[in-house]
């Protein structure tokens, strides 16, 4: 965690008391005009909410799941979900404050999440799903070692808990990254 320490970041598990701050962070990174400050915005393809307090609390409470909360100087600046799924971990709900995007925090956070999942659960791969239309975001993950699989799952059209699509071609693509092999 030397890199994290060098950037002044602290990582901890989210608690019930973090729900409102985490919902606000996630919404600010992906929806509405505030999200346009950063580069991860989905405002042009989805309106409505990205998540809600119930969804965030469900991740916090779920066995085998962690919602890592990232702080700098006592303020929540990022988060990501890690879920243990056998030989791999699922990485999701990744958000960095739009005002801090583009400064390298995302690289540090994803590296820490991968390290944590590998060391804690012994997983050999990290999986995530990304809206396939988000070519810029997919390219960012590819630069971090993730590969496109071509495996698609449909976007949950009609379920406004995930947003209100502004296009009819949305789907999720599975991205996979091998992690270091467990020590023998």
C-alpha cells in the first residue's frame, strides 16, 4: 500500500453510516451535470439514478462482499465493490470524485482492490462488467490489464433503479484480468 500512502489515501470497509456519502459520490461520478466535471460520466447515455441507498446498503451487508471506501484527509473520495465469487472476484460500483478524476487515483485504487482480493480471497482473476458503448472507459481498463471477452449481458431496460437509458443498444461486456497466481 506504499502507493496509496504516498497519495494520502486510506482504505476501509464501508459502514451503514457511509451510505448517504457513497450514494452521493457514485451519483456525482456518473449522472447529471456534476458528472461532466470528470471523464466517467454516463450522462449522455443514461439519466436517472445510478444507485440508491438500498443498493449500497445491500453491498455493505452482503456476505462475501466488501464496499471499499477510500478517504483522503477524512473525506470520502472514491469507492469500489469487491465480491468473492469462487476463483475470481467481481469489481464494481467504482467511483472517483469527478473533481479528482484524471489525476491517477483510479489506478491506485484499482491496484489496491486487486491486491486485496488476491491476498484476502486467493482469487486468480478479477471480473467486471462495463457498458459496451463506453469505449473510453473500456480502453482505460485495458491499459490496466483487463481484456474484453465479448460476453454480453443485457442492460436492465425498464428497471429505473439502474437509470433511464437514452439509447436502445446498451449492454454490459464482461472484462477479465488475471491476477498473480496464489503461492504454492
